[in-house]
C-alpha cells in the first residue's frame, strides 16, 4: 500500500487554495458591503492592508492543502473521483465553516442573511476547490 504523493498533494492543495481565494474574492463583492456595515454598527472595521491580505492568501492556501490532504486520505476508502471530493468538501464545510458561522452568530455581529450567504459561498467554494484539487491530485493507474 503506497503513501500519499506529496508533490501531487502540494499541487492539488495549492490549486484548491487558489479556487478558494478566487471565490472568496468574487463573493466579497456580493456581501462585502453588508459585512462592513455590520462591523461599523459595532464601531469595528476590517483591515485591508498588505499584511491582512497576505494572511488571507495564506489561510486560503492552508485550507486548500488541508482539503486535498483529506481527499487523498479518503481515496483508498471511498475511491478516487468527484463523489469522494464532494463528500470530503461537505464534511470539511460541516466541521469547519459551520462551526465558524455558529461562533459568528453567537457574537451577534452579523445578520442571519450574511451568515447564510457565507455558508452557501463556503459550501460552493469548497466543493469546487475539492473537485479541482482532487483532479490535480489524481494518481496514475
């Protein structure tokens, strides 16, 4: 039984991370104003300096690497392909994004509508990222 192909994991993870970054960037045009208004209502603001942007890029890449790691680990049990990628993405979303959304809701900073949008975008971006990352990760037969 072979181990994980590290080079393909890294390539797939970075590809998945790029998908997450791209979708997050596009989605900010949808709910960015609502998010900013909610923060301002509590005398808070989001920083958009170079350090914050770099941190966001790193976070997206780490999420992509983790997502493809779990996809590669799930392949032997569930088989390679889109079904496993989607299963991993939904599980990753339920275990990570949903918990973060619940925490955000508990703080009372954002409206339910914004949190639902974030959840939907998160699910879509993770499914797309897992499909791309899984496709890049594929192993020769």
